[in-house]
C-alpha cells in the first residue's frame, strides 16, 4: 500500500509537501513501531484529503438516489466528501486539544523530561487506543495497540 500511496503523492504533491512526507517517513523508519505507524497514517491522510474515492462514492449513491440525474449525484458526492473531510479534521483538532495539549502542559509543569514529539506519537497512540477500545471512537490515525507508555 505504501508504494501505491507514494506513487500518487509524487503525482499530486508539490516538492515542499513531498519533502515533508519523506522527512516524516525517514525519521519513522529509524525509530519505534509507533512512529512508523504515525508516518504511514500521515501518508494515507494526505491521500484521503484528495478526492481519490470520488468514483466509489458516486457509485454507492446510485443505489440510494436512483431517480436523480448524474449531476445531482455528483453534487451529493462532493458535499459528502467535504463534510467527511471537515468532520475528520474537526475530530482530530478536538482530540489534540482534549488529550495531547493537556499532556504536554502536564509534562512541562512537572518538569518531567518527556519530549513533545513523544507525546504526539506515543501519547496519541495510547489515547487513540483507549478511545477505540472503550468507546469505539475511531480517529483518522491508526493506533499501534502494543505501544509502550512513556513518561
């Protein structure tokens, strides 16, 4: 999957965006499993932000809106994609504000020697795993369930 994702990113990203993705992947490749998982999620999220699945959603709308013409189906598909994209970004912002930022402030206030990027990687894995396991809440990042707790 990662090869296909990188191929599509090479076609769609500008050089600066591609360098940032490659930087995240290079760093993740040299570190823990959680950071590798985060790098993979970043690549996939970059592709999801594009309309790569518009044809699939357009076909699924055929069953529900048989009486509509193609332009209405396409409009519904575009609105659906925009709503899903907005909700996913809103959900991630809420996740960061409710879980990650308070954790960073706690480590800073207690003078614990935990780097901020460890909170972003390992903290997000732990919190996302707990949310998925207890409440069934799925985020756009896929958690590494067996991650080590740091701090």
